[in-house]
C-alpha cells in the first residue's frame, strides 16, 4: 500500500499514524501537488477519505469490522468535531467548549472504546492536533491525559517526523512562552487603564440626530421590508437586526449615529394582497405597517425612525430625482414587452412571474433575477413563464416605457465603485462587479400599474415608477419625514459615512441602479460607503415558506415563549455572513443551554451570588498580582478584537470575544476557588478571594456593555444586578475598573432559563408545515438514491475483506453527502445502503468465524463456482464497465462515477475469487507494467 499526501497534512498524518500503531508497512510519497491524501490499496482501489482509510487499516489488523460505537465516533468526528475545529481556525463562532466537555467525559478510560486503541482514538486525536498549540484543552484534565498519552507516544513522534509535523512544546513551556510574549509594557499599560476612573459617559441622544462637524457621522439603513406579509427570520437577520447591532455598537462608541428604515409599500404585490383580503392597497399598507412595527418592537430594534414609502415626501423626492435624470439626458424612451396575466387581469410585476432561467436553466427563476446563477433577467425572457398567483401562462403585450441609461452613467459609476468597494462585503463586490463586467444595459424604471409613485412626464402620467427605482429613494423620504434637514445626511459626502445592510439578492439594485440614479442627478448625494450583504438563512432542511407554513416568521417568535434576546443572539450566532446558514431548533436549544446558560449565565450568577453572600453585596478591595495583571492584558486583547470586528461589521465573529472573556472569568473563578480562600486562616488568601471576586464583578460589568448590541434587554438586567446605570455604556478599547471597592451591587438572579427538549420537539412540529414528510423522491438514475449493492453476485462470493472495503467506501460517501448538506432523500438512501453493507459484513464475518472454528473439510469438499456463476459474473463486469464508461463520457457528477466504479471493482474482485485468483493482484502483471512504462514515455 502507498500513501500520497502533502507535508504536514493532518489528514495524511492520521492514516500514517494508524499504520504506525498497527505496524502495517506503507510506502509514503510526500508531494505538494496532492490536493488531499489518498491511500492506494492496489491498482484498482484507492481510498480518498482518511477516516475510511484508518478504519480499513484497523480491519486488516483483525479489529472488529462492525462496531456501532466506532461508527458513532467516526460520524461525530466528521460532522461535529471537524466543523467546530475548522470554525475556530477560520476565526468564526464555534461551540468547541461543548465538544471538549463531551470528550472530557468520554476519555475517563484509557481509550475511547473498550480496553485497546481503536480507529476512533486515532481519528479524534488527529483532529485535536489543530488545538495542540493553544490552551483551549488545558482545563479538561481527563481529555488532556488521554491526548498526551498519544501525543508523547513513539508512534506519534515517528509519524510526525515522517510528515514534517512539528511537535509543540509541553503545556508548561507554552505557558512560559505566552507569559514572555506579554511584555512588561503591555502589562504596565493594562494596569494603568485598570486604575483609570474618569471614563467619559455615553453621548446623550437628542432628536432629530443631525451630522456634527468633526465627529464620526454614521448613517445606517437596512433594506426596506416589503409590506404585504410578515418578515421571516431570514429577512430579520439579513436586514433590520444586523443593522440594529451595528447601530447600537456605534452609539456605544459615541459615534453620531442615525438608523433609518421603513416599509416598502408600492407595487403589484400590494395590489394583489389587497385583492386577496378585500381591502384597498392603502388599507393593506396601513395594516401591515402596524404589524411590521410590532414585530420589530418585540425584537427590540432601535430605529431612530421607522417610516414608510407611501408619503408625500416619497413622491416629491422620487419625482425630483427622476426629473433631474431626464434633464441631464440619462433617460431614454423605448417599448417593452410585458407579461399580462389575462386570468388575474393585471400586468405582472417581475417578482410575480416565475419560469425557467434562460441562462442556467433553473426552473424557479423570478422575473427580475435568477436566485441560482444571480444574473438579471427580464420577465419576458423566461422560458415557460407562469403567473405566481394563479399559475396560468401570461401573454406578452407591448408598451412604451422610460429607461435609465446605465451605459451612459457607467464611467461615473465604475469610478465611484473603485473608490469604495474595499469597504463592501465580498459577496457584494462580486455581484456588483459581475454586473459591470458583463456590460450595463438600459434599465426600465416605469410600469403600467396604478399603485405607485406617478411619473411626472407628459405621455407617461398613466404609469408609475418601477419599485426598484422607487424603493431605495424611500431611505431619503423616510429621513425627510424624520427631519426637515434630511439633506444634511443625504447630500453630505464629506461628513457622512453610509452603511447599508441587506441580503445578497438586493445587492444589484443598491450597488448599481440606485447609485446610478443618484450620480445622474449631479447632486452631491451621499452614496453607500459600506454595503453589508448576507447570504441566505435556510430553515431546517429547506426554505422558509409562509404559504406552506414552514419556518418561523416575526409574529411567531413571540408565541414560542423564548425571550427576544435569545432569538437575537441565536440569529446573530448563525448569521450567514460568508455562506448560507441554517436555522435549527436543536441548535437553538444547544446554544442557549451551553453558551448562554452554562457559560455566560453561570459565571455571572455564581460570581455575583458569592459577592452578595460573602461580602454583603459590596465589592471588596482588590490587590492585583502578576496573574491578575496578565488577565487584564488577555481581556484587553479580546476587547480590541471585538472592536476591530464590529468596526468592519463582522457581527457574527464579534460574538466570539464576548464568550472568550466570559471563559477567562470562569477560569479565574475555577482556578482561584475563592470559596476555599475565604475560609482560610491566612489573611493574604482571604484578600486574594476578595481580589478574585472583585475582578470577576468588573469582568461581568465589561461583558454587560459588550452584550448590549446583541442582547439589549439582558444587558439592562445584568447592569441592574450590578447596581450600575446606563452611564457605563460607553465602550472604550481598554478594560477598566468600573466597580471600585465599596460599590454595592443589586440582587443577583439567573439570567437564562434552560430550554427543554420537549419544547423544541413541540415547536419543530408546529412550524414544520407541509415540509414534514415532503422529501422529494430519489431522482431517476441517481446512484446515491438507488442501492447498487444488490446488483452484485450472490452472497456466497462475498468475503469480509471485500465487504470491509466497500463499507469504508460507502461510509466515506455518506460523510461527504452529509458534509455537503445533500438532499435528505439522497443521504437517507446512501445511509440505507451503508447499513445494508454493514449487515452483510456482519453475516460474512460470522460465517468466516464458523468456518474457522469448524474442522477443515477435505480438499474435494471445497465448493467450486459453477460455469453459470462465472458466466453471470463475467457478464455483470462487462455491463458495469459499459455503465462506468457511459457515465465518464457523459461527464456525470463525481459521486455517481465513484459509486459505479466501486461496484465495478467489487464485481471484478468477486470474479477473481470465483476463478481462484488473488483479487489484490493485477489482472495482467506484464501488461500492467508495460502500460506504466508507456505512460512514462
């Protein structure tokens, strides 16, 4: 066997370590071109999954092949441990504390399974090597004992040497190294700030908030939610909640901050909703504006003003921008084909048309944009269009319209984009640049509707503005409803920095169309400096759907009994900053019960209750020693990281320093044990108890300030328990003593309640809607959905070794499907096949065991496959070979080809066994050798 891997690759190291422990000779080839490790078993068989390779090596060494405990550990490592370690490596929020707690309980014995080393030990240990350079595992004594027995073993040292993996210093040496890394100057600075008492108070907000010369003036907007329905959790985290966290952070920093939002109320969607409910469009807007307002108030969104677009200010400002564009010759007239639904008797707005994307073939593209390929489309370009409301096929009608001449504004737009896009999120830059790169085209800005801002131009007065021209102007008009001096915010590029928060589907209109409209007026409009776009938040195994009752919408959240702050925290914890993420009820429960209740809540309640009981609620005097001084430095580092992340609107990542500081406080309490020190007869130990608990109280006070953007209600409760006012809510980059000796705290109380599994089961069922049991049937011809094992020859020709290899390959496939979050039906089918293979492996092992224990039969009694068996197998090999070649020719997906190849290799081995040949040997050694030589030429 041969292992090909990169130097220092932990997946390759995992396989080699297993071989070292098992004394299995493996040829090692280290090459930088190896994208992932591969274990070559023979010419026909290769294992690309390091876990499957380790499992296979242990099987070869005589270990039990079917072991449910080992399977669970392997699945746990690939689906839970690895993603959390990766999240830490990528500096993303993680729940490694929960993972390490589980491991600490599971490593009380010398090995994870039974009384000897197993594949589970090697696999889990290798994943933990990513953490070996830090101190995250230090507080888990049983885990460290288990880890160190392998880390210091001769086998690991030999493996590390071969893989050029540097073995880190012992933990004692690490502690000394870290202490040395904290300079005397850093400690001196931390101690100086700790003693500082003249912290400026937070700025008093006086409305209307207006820009102030010489200050940081931050204008924040979030995409205007459409008014025809309740917002779902994805809408809330993508727009208003994200913007709220950033606005609260800016106010903590004493920046001059204005946060504006409101409901988008014009367009066909409103007219349609009005028809459905038997109301006028204005009545629908009034109804849903109130409902939206109630939802956002429950979520504690701190708008400076929440308005709407159906106002005289909207008409005035939108028409002014339009007329200036017309005057500056940035508008062109043209005819446009539109889709008319004869059944509904209305022209269909783009988003009320669905069909097949003409560019990528996606069957559920909208009439303005395809969500799959992200390209803009016109509704009439869709193939097989259908009315979203009645599902009838609309007809094309021609009408004269006005277009924004984007090609004429392109130079101004690209020049501006080059100056600002460094402050945009990656997805916003990619989407905007792709639009420009493909070449801008004139964009229609009028529609044949009644409900909208009227077009103030002769010949077009029977039309209204297209919603995506009109809606972004709502930011301006809503501000104008807040203050008559709105232009001080919106025509002030020199003094105002503008942040916009939205989901990625809104990016094209905010990065190209709206800025082009502003630039085309030649007025000094404030343009977006920081466009902050999220990916999509999915619900459990699918998407939010109001019509099917799937998912939690804004009005539902308050019905669950779970506090708004917990909802805020969890949505921000899973905020889809760089890729789509998923709302999960089980994960919500876990995050609440671990990070909030066990980490943050436990630390605050334990420390403050101890202070109340032993010091009569008065903060004792504190004399900080070297250990406490170093703790100040560590807290300052986390605090600076928190500020740096929020300055760049990395809202999810900024949660991590909060819990890191909480863990530092917990570790201080746990290590110092003030409940023991206070009972000591030695004065210095009693004083140390006071120092520890006083320092912990100040850490909690610091946390209360950092939590305010995320959990404002909880922050207020915590500050009430600390006996402080909102005057502490000014965030500075240094940790200071806000609770001096003698300060009297309030009454401690638990901050969080445990969420029970029974409640989660009930809520999951309640909001599952039609999604329950609606998994799509397996697609035809999909090998993942069609078990192929049963196509093999009779069970009498299956050997434990052969089946063990197939189990390893199928296990690898299942793990890849789970990691890729494949469709549930495909994963289920693959798992079913894996279970079937394991059952057959167990049967084969039992048969082999019985044969081994029975008296050896005479040579003449050995069963010989019949000629019909051989003929049948030969035919199956030929047919499967044709199938593999067909898949490769058709360039099928890799998973399909791999599955078909695995079946072919298995059939070839069975044929070799039936012919009395060694299945591991090449079919024609001479030919094989010659082929390789030819390839080298």
